[in-house]
C-alpha cells in the first residue's frame, strides 16, 4: 500500500511534469501586442464593485485563466475597453 507521503510526492511530480509540458510553452511564447490608435474613453473612470468582481472571478476560475485570456487572446483584437 502507498503511504500518504508517497502519494503526495507522486502528485507533486505529475504536477511539475504537467506544468512543464502544457503551461511552460504557452507562458514562454511571445505575447501578442496591439498598437492602440484610438482610446475608448477620454478619461479614466472608476468601475464600481471592481474588487468584488475580481474576487468572484478569482474564486470561481482562479487567476491563470483570466491572465492568459486578457494577455494572449483578447489582446489580439482591438475592442473597446473600460480603461
């Protein structure tokens, strides 16, 4: 029978391998950039309840998913942004 410590070590090894195989190439890839020609707003404005929205997103789907989306996929097209 495998002990709890051995299971944890196996899990740690598998997580490291998964990160190296799947996430490392994505994180090391060059990030897409876009030159903004026109700004959506003329002045910066506070977004009400932004901290609550950030907390909800972070607790429901974590931090890596939104980071990848905002930096890689969403940045490839020019869309109106709140700030």
